């Protein structure tokens, strides 16, 4: 299984990963990003998948760990960041950047270990770990009618 297609509300973005990855997770990941800045840029995210789970890395310089909200409900992970700035503290002559709020949503498969989900913020990167477990395959049993 693999994780892929991140969708902006105005444009669909394919991460260029393997076709199987795209096929399996094209429906699972709905990366709607809402930013409140003028340019409507996405908060970049790296997605890593291996045999133990999924790992998301969000590039969020300028944020602190208290600025994030992560919610998990019905196999949907929502990661949001809000940075409140008081513009009255500084009298800018020119301002070319700000720290916008963002929200990203990821629909994930059923084999995520909910109790093992964790997040860590370090040096401007938010690391989210989503461990997986092996799904038990059911066997088909044929019953003979007597």
C-alpha cells in the first residue's frame, strides 16, 4: 500500500510516485490546504511510507509546538497550525512574508494503529508518525449443503 495524491482545493497535485502508490492512495489522501495569506501557498509536506507505517514531515518554520492541532477521526488525520501575530508590535516599512494559518487533511487506510500516532516538532519541522498493523485476511470457507 502507498500514500499519494495531495489535492489543493483549486488544483490537484500528483507527487509523481509509483503508479501503485497513486492508485492505492489517490482516494485516501485529500490534502486540502487552506492558507490565509495572499499567495495561497501550500505548507509543504513530505510523505514517507515503509513496512512500519507512514511518516509525514511538515515544513513549518516560525511555528511553535503549541501552534498545532492534530485530530484523528474515522481514519482522517487533520493537521492545523495557527500562528497569531500582533502587527502592532512592529511598525513595518515593508512586509513580504507572514506566518499563515494552515490546515491539511489526509484520509488514510484502516490499518493505522490509532494508539501509536504521535507528533514531534523540531527545528521548524513537524514530524507525524502513523504506525500500521497487518490486516488479518479472512479466508473463504465453502459450506456443503446436506
